[in-house]
């Protein structure tokens, strides 16, 4: 691969590691070595750069790339931004399809709740996000499960997600 792309073996190894910042030129060379269409890579890079920061699309892409446990920071970036400026463009598009189903459901429930807070109708894509087969207690703490069962807002319960009543509150 490295030889076909005209890159050093070490460069290709670094590109395969999580957290490596790739150069677009190196990506183009690898794409060419893999016989992928040049336009496809350019399209993906362009689309990624066009994402509205802290939009549902953006945060879900970041959650997917950064790993499951990164959801808190990204989700609350969306919540904070929407509460500061309830811009429909932030919630217009659904989460990326590759995202874990629990996180898709959590995003949809959160979007429904923050829309209700400002008196807006939730986007239609929220209705297409199904409930989870297995209950998800977001806190992960065994001693908080009973409280989450009681306090969890309906937006979350309907998708089999259980959070504390103050889940979307910031201190």
C-alpha cells in the first residue's frame, strides 16, 4: 500500500492509528492507490467541512469518530448551542447512520426535549429513531436506576432510555 501510494511505510502506519491528523494530500494518494475515484474523496472532505458546528450531524459524526464514551461533551455542545440560539439548521438532519443505536436514540430524545423547551416542533427524522430493545440507564450507576425510572422525562422513556430528571441541566 505504502509503495503504491508513494508514501513511507511509517506514514501509512500513522494514518491507521486513532487520533492521527491526516493530510488531504496523503489521503488522495492512498485513495488513488486503492483505485477510489478522486471525486469521492473530495466530496467527502467538502461535505465534512460544510457541517454546521455542533449540529446533530456534526456531533454524531464526532461521536462516531471519537468513540462511544465521547457522547457527553458533543451532546451538550448541541444542547448549549440550541438553547442559546434555537436554530432549526442545528437539528435539521438526523445523526449519521453509522452511529451506535443508543446514541442515535439519545440524540433524538434530546432534540425532542430541547424543541419542546422552546415551543418548536421536533424534526420529522426523530420519529424514525426507534426505541431500544434493552433499557439503557445512562448514568450507569446501579444505585441511581430506581431514581432514573421515576424521573426520566417521557422523551427518553419512550425510547427505553432512563436519565435523571436533571439530565439536561447545566450547573
